[in-house]
C-alpha cells in the first residue's frame, strides 16, 4: 500500500500516540521495526500517519511497549479500523481542503466539546445564511460553487448534535460576536434567534461573555476543546484566517482547559446569557 501524502488529523494522531507509547517505553524505532519484521522507515511512516497499521500489529506494539491501558488500546484500535468513505465528510474529499474534513471528524468522535468565540457564532450553530455571509466575505473572493460547498458542509456538521446520544457542547461566546451583523440585520437576527433555540437543547450550554466583564481578557483566537473517548485523545483546535491547528501535547491541553474554565466562570449563566441574546436580537 502506498504511503498517504495527506493523512487526516485522526490518522496522524494514531501514529503520534504510538510514538508516545514507544518513547515512554524507552524503545527505539529500530526495535519496533524488528518486532514487526519490517524496516525502520515503515515505523516512521506509521508514526506519522502516512501508512496505516492493523489491529494485530497495533496490539503487538502495545504489548512490546508494556502499555496496559486497555481503554487507550481499544480506542487506538478503533481508529485503526476506520477507512476512507466510511463517514459523510469523505464525500467532500477533493472538493474542500483537508482542514474542513478534519474538523468534522474531530466533532464526530468527540464525547464532549467546549468552545470560545470572540467574533463569530460557533460554526456548528450557524444558520445557512449567516455562514454564507461569512464565506462571501472571504479575501480573496471565493467562487460561488466553493461558497455553496463550504456552506453545505458546515450545515451537515450540525448532525453531530442531533443524533440519539449527542456530545455535550458548552459554548462561551463574547458579546462582540453577538453584535456582529454579518449578512445584514435580518440575517443576524435570524442567527441570534436560532442560537436561542439551540441554547435550549439539553446537550447544549451557551454562555455569553459580556462587554461588562472585567475579569477575563484573553478572548482572541477561536478555541475548540474536544474530549476524546479517553483523555489521551483530547484535542484542541485553534482556528484562524490562515487555517486551523490541532494541539494534543498535555501542556497545551492543560493550558486550554484552564483558559476555558476561566472563561466559563467569567461568563453569564445560561438563563442570563439567553436573555442577553434575546435583548440583542430585539435591537436589530
């Protein structure tokens, strides 16, 4: 099987976790290659996500690395068995940049999500016209068919919150994002009304960080913290105009957990947040 030129973020994460296990065990890539009767380059490709690894080989490596965390091993095996074309976002492969597929994949597999937004409503809560207004404002301008595809993809991401057992989602949204009039008054008002509806879902907690807040000032980059099925697979996604980044180092995860904890403490309660959103919508 040829090496992948562009492994998904999840495929790369599987390899990264195997590398962490190897390094924690004090084993070299040469020793791992010897166990599997292969060459060192193949271990490097596995650990970079460029080639897959079978469940049988993965479990052999885990045993060699003295990993007795059954939950982690099962979670890694589950990733190893996933294949292209299995999930809805695979339909957009070759139509959208890989980052769009990676965020849908991250949301799909998360057991809980926490986000912080200072300028936009979280993508998973956006209405079609609000999302379209954002993509139409892209610099340089996007072709109409690209806008349509991005909007369609964004709308389909919402399905993760509508399934039988959805993950819990806590969104801290700065008041500035609520007052942005992307697409005009009507579009902005409809977006806020939809956000109020979403905030009433049992698995969604919307919290507003008001302008009057004096205790929290770090509301710059959009942040999404996605809990994995085991803590070792937690992931932070940082968004920007130049693309997203995925972080998984424990130091970084700890930092963003603390950041989101602070933001949630500084934000309004759910009912007060809903009332403020309603007030802003009425002003439009």
